[in-house]
């Protein structure tokens, strides 16, 4: 048995692949287009590991995806592939429409053709698989999405449950909302055995430093300003990436077909508090000679359509599947800062663009 992971060189996807292969020996076919945020250097520890097969390609390439499905006969597809940065979607929405909507459509159609050709019958879908024949009943398509599809919450509003209406406010969140609707429709129309997860803001190792937490760490260490949008009181629910990976494994193992599961960390924090916490940790772990890193905090003009608050209600996932996050924000953010301090070469390669050269060197012949 094997699984196909799309977007497996991105932040969450790469962490998922690493954690999956640390947990079991079931092979992974890793398909990633390698946009700017796709970094196979994150997966360097798997170099030469027969359980991990790397393929550079686009989920919108129906011929490629169909060939991979037929050749490798995965029992599951886990779809992380997406354009995911709100600011970039504001300035260039076309790529988000192409990847998140058209790409998801093409992927679903390729998977549907593969799934319909599988024999009918029973087989228990387990996290690490077994050697029984793959059937339609056992196959799964798990689509990884975001809490941003739900829009914005006001202070005091209940957190997003799976039944909350979709109200996306950016080109990014609108494109992800559309992809969620496509996944739902392919289940109800064609019977494709799908699962959807909507997660809150992830953080942790290997995060591309355009997002809030890694950007603050990298800028602070470089003596640069720490830009905070508006008043910094935008609230997010923060989820340690390895907790997210464990939740996806659990949903893939036991989630009810056609269902949506919200994955959150139960850690609502305003952005300014996140930045201040990072500064305090850096003051402790890597003190500078001229005072606190907090002196580098700079308030900048808020971005258009900036959602004020996200919060995930993850009680369904806990009640049905017994999942809870293992990390508090305090433990997770400490681990994250420690990781960035311990891995300056990875950070430097991302900042300089050298990781693109690493990609060409390692994978040009594959």
C-alpha cells in the first residue's frame, strides 16, 4: 500500500510526509509543482529513502496525475497543494484561481477516474495500510483546507464550527472555499469517498519566512523591523504543525465519508501578542547587546480586507475521533523559535534563493 501526497514540499505537506514516514513504513508518492514556497530541501533527510518517491508536477496535469495513480495504486490521496498567502492573492489572484480551483477540479477528475476503475468490495482503511487488495470502499481523498473560508468573527462570536456559513473575504480564501465546494460536490454527485479538514493558522519548523511567525524570528535576528499590520489586534487560533499532521492522520484513518472536520489548537492570540512572545523568547535564547527585540516592532498600514478574528471549534474532531492537540501555544512557540535558531542554514537558503539551486542539483535528473 502507498499514499499520494500533493503539495508535499510545502510547509504543512512536508511536515506531514516527514511525520508519516517516521510513524510507519507505508511509502509516499510526493507530487509538488515547486512554486517559490515548495522546498524539497526540507525533505533532505529522506534522500535515498525508498519509501519516498519525489515527482515534480502540477495537480492540474491530468495526464501526469492519472499516470501516477495507475502506476502506484495509492489507497489514499492527501491534497495539500494550494497557493496560500493572502497578500500574494491580493496582488496576483490569477495563480490562486488556477491552482486552488482549476487544479483541484482536475485533480478530482483524475482521482474519480482512478477510483471508479477500482474493484468494489471491503477493506479496512488503516493509517499504514496492509497487503490486501485495494477496493473502492477502502480508498480515500482527503482535502486540506483553511478556516479562512468562513470569513471573519467579531469579538464574542462563537468559534467556527463545521456548519458555519462560508464567507471568504480574500482571493485566497475565496479560491479555497471554491475548492471545498468542488470536493463536496464530487462526493454527493459521484460518490467519491472524500474527507475535508479546515485548519487554523499553522506554525512550526520549515515555515516559509513570509508568514507572521517565521518572518518575525528571521527579521528580529537580522536587526530588521518587525512589521505589524494595523493595531496588531487581529486574532488567530494557532495550531502547531505537527499537531495538524496528527489530526490529518486520524481523520484519514477513521473520519466519516463526506464529513468536514475543523482542526484547531484552542490558542486564540492577537498578532501583537505573538510578536511580543517571540521577542521575549529571543531575548532569553539569543539576547542582543542593545536591549530587547521588541524595540524593532513597527506598525504598518493594514492590508485590504484583513479579517479581524478567526477561531476554530474543534470539538467534533475530539468527540468523534478522540483527537486533541498535544502542544500548548507556549510549548509550540518555544519549540519553533528553538528550531529556527538551530537551523540557520535552511533559513539562509530560503532567503537567498539557494534552495532553488539545491532543488535543481538534487532533482534535475529525477
